């Protein structure tokens, strides 16, 4: 017990403990800030991966549309509802049913 009290009275121990408490809770880069930065970094990395895949998809679509005439016609019909002369286009929109909650 006496040894424990001597350790607590040691000025180096007190300074080190105060420094650790300051760095963990009161500093600008405390533990919570580091956690938030890490989660934000992970979110941004996921977004970067998503947009990189989307860019690659758009590039392949663009290449295909500029080289393949039938693909261009299909794209124009599906996305912009274009049609040939003497042709009818029917757009079918399906509605999603919403589940009602008891609460």
C-alpha cells in the first residue's frame, strides 16, 4: 500500500498521467475526433469506389453507344422514349406497395 501511495506522489507519474488525460479527452485530436475522422474516411473511400465504378460503367456505355448503332437505338428508346414513325410507345410504371406498420 505504501508503495502505491509513493507512486501516486511521484511527480513524473502525475505529469505523465495528466498528459495522457489531456491528450485523450481535451486535445483537438482526442479519441472521439479520431473515431469520427476514421468513420468519415471510410465513408469517403466507399463513395470513391462507387463513383469510380460508375465512371467506368459510363465510359463503357459511351464507347458502346458511339460504335454500335443498334445499341444507340436501344438506349434512345429506353431512356428517352424515342420512337420510329408509325410506332406507338407504351410506358408502364409499376408502383411499389408500402407496408403499413402497426406502430
